[in-house]
């Protein structure tokens, strides 16, 4: 399960990123809460706009971010993007502590943070290929998700308590300080141990990435599924903040606890993915369907703690889906265009938020928080249906009866890409 940690460079990266991820989740929690309760009067649409501004640059800047990930040294790129995000966190923290922050200030900082993250994401995702060999790449991707979600069990709870006691400003300043850990880890890595095969060996523009994806139906179906769930399903700040404040009438501390509870399921999903030698297609489609079921169950929960328990299921299957999708795309992609393909992947994953988050926020405002979760449930079921269609058309999925028991089998595994053929 933890075999990638045997490599010194990946081990340094893992623990540095873990510290930084705790700060990132602290800032996200405090930011969403002050937008919802301090800068507006429980306006979920404003939270959706904040998310749209923060994730929109992933899509708008797609023509240059993937090219930059393959063209420039990824370690240096990450040092620049991480330093920029640290400065932005510090700036928002100072404005909040001094009491001058307004809603439009948060919008501006969210947009600038989104620009930095747009360059950071494809470089960070493809940089993992330089830290481990191809055999351990899927495991390293899963452990990255484990780090991210382990931080989510800690960060939101701390942020919720701190926001309730001392306000959001100190939370933003602590987030800025946590970036020091990842910057130090990038600085002390041993360049002589980098995996040369994980680096790009070909120059070109984003169009090369699109041409590559166009010939790969296995990648296309993953991108469609990720778009559906990333756009309309993974709007957790809206779900948890509106359910906590308007349905169960809870405060900042209880809101932070909900995010941490969901993270327990996400950590479990990441660790289970790390145990698998290679990504399994069946887990991708099962994860999508069960994510939809989990959102539906959460929408029907009558009490705060039952709602929190249902979030564990959502976290488990959403992480199963996203970790499997990420690992499958990276393993199935030629390293020469991996940065550009991952930029497309991240743009589809995060870039749909400017479309989906305001819509989900509007639904929560107009029809109630539970209906917002209903949108997430529909996205999971639809994504699962897309995956099943792909299996029938390209992988020969058929219903057979074995001793009178119905079973689905894949008759024609995708031989061209055996690393993702196992179901």
C-alpha cells in the first residue's frame, strides 16, 4: 500500500505536500464560511461564484498550462506556483484580520489563486511521474490522494474551530505559512534520482494533446465522466455549508466537522486504490454510480449526525472514482504528452466548476439545500450510465448467466492498453 514511499524523493514530496494540504483545506473551509455567513446572508450562490472564480482559470488558461507543464522544468514551475499561492493566502489573511475584507476582495483573491492553481495542477500531477517509476505510478497517485484527503480530516475541523473562536483571518495566515513545507521539500529533492522516463521528451502545443486524446476512446469516456461529476457533483462546500446552516442550523465549528467526516471516507477510498497494483475500470464506473446513490441518501437524512454519516459514503466513492480516473489517465498516456493530457484532464475536472457551482448554488437557494444534493446524485448516475455505454460498445460487456446467476463479463479487453484493461 505504501510502496512508493520507499523512494526518497517521493517520500520528501509526500510529507511536504501533506503539511501544505492541511493549510489548503483550512483556507477553503474558512473562505466558504465567511462568504456564506459574514459577507452575505446565507447566499449559496455567492459561494458558487467564489468557486467558479477559483476554478475557472483551469479551463480558460488550458492552451498554455499544459504546454508549460511539458515545456518547463516542473520542479521550478511548482516552486513558483506554490510561492504565489502562499503570498495570496497571506494577503487575504491580512485583509481579513484588519477587518477591511469585502465580498469582491474574496472574489479577486479566488480568481488569482485560480490562475496560480491552473499552472500548478498539471505540473504537479505529471511531476509524480518523475518521482517514481512506471510500476509505482498508480500507487503514487493514490497516495497523493490519501495525503490530500488525510489533510481534509484535519484542516476543516481546525479551521471551523478557529473561525468560531478567533475568526477566519488567522486561518488564512496559517495556510500561507504551510506552503513553506512544500517549498522546502522541492528544494531538497535529489535531482539525480528523478525518473527520466517521466519527463516530456517532445515539444509541441496543446493541439498535440487534443489529437492524442481524440484517438483514445478510453480517455474520452473518462473525461466525460469526470466532467459530469466535477461540474455538478463535487460541489461539497455548497452542500455542507448550506445543509449545516440552513437545514440543521449549525455554526462554523459543526460545518468544519462535516468536511472532516467526509474526508474519512475519502482517505479510505484512496488507501484502497493504493492497494491495487493497477487501476481497475470496474471501480471507475462503480464509483460514479455509488457516488450518485450516496448524494441521494445524504439529501434524505433527517438529522445532522445522520447526514454526517452519509458523507463518509460520498467521500469513499468519490475518491474511488477520481483516484482511479487520475491513475488510469496517467498510466495510459505517453509521457511525451502527459503534461498536456493532464492539463486537459484537470481543466475538465476543475474547469466545469464555473458552470456547475453557480447552478447548484442557485438550486440550493431557490429550492433548498437538499435539492442541491439531488443535482449531485443525478450527475453520478448519468456518469455511471456513460461508463456502462462505453463498456458495451468498446469492451464487449455482456450479460451472461452462470449456473442461473446473472453476471456481467467483458468479452473483449482493450489489448492496446493492457494497463487499464483489468475489470
